C-alpha cells in the first residue's frame, strides 16, 4: 500500500496534522485542523492570532499527502461550531 493510500485511510475531518519538510517552507512545523479530505490530500486551517482580544480568523492551506504527518488527535474546538460573536 502506498504511503498516500495509508494516510488517506487514517485522516478524517477535524484531525490535527503537522506540515512536514515536503510542505511549503513557511508552513513547516505548523499544526492544522483538517477541514476536508480530498483525493489529492487535505484542506486544513490554523487560527491566526493577533494582538487584540480576538483572533484574526482562519488561514486555510491545501496539503498533498506527502506534505503532512498525521498526529492521531482531533481538535476539540472546530471553527464552524464556534459562534461568530465569540470570534
């Protein structure tokens, strides 16, 4: 079984993944929440903090199967489930 096929079977929405050295250099080591699992990899996001009381929003990234590692953990807080009034 190819590595991408094995990862595809392991990854689900809301899983945490970490960008590896094959991913974009400026995202290397970042931990993201999987938003969608696709045939080519995943679409995932990270929250963007700012200096105020509220986060700036979410930064989305598309990662091919070879560009991330699975962490075996699900996110406790999902962006779609958080009321906009708290953001």
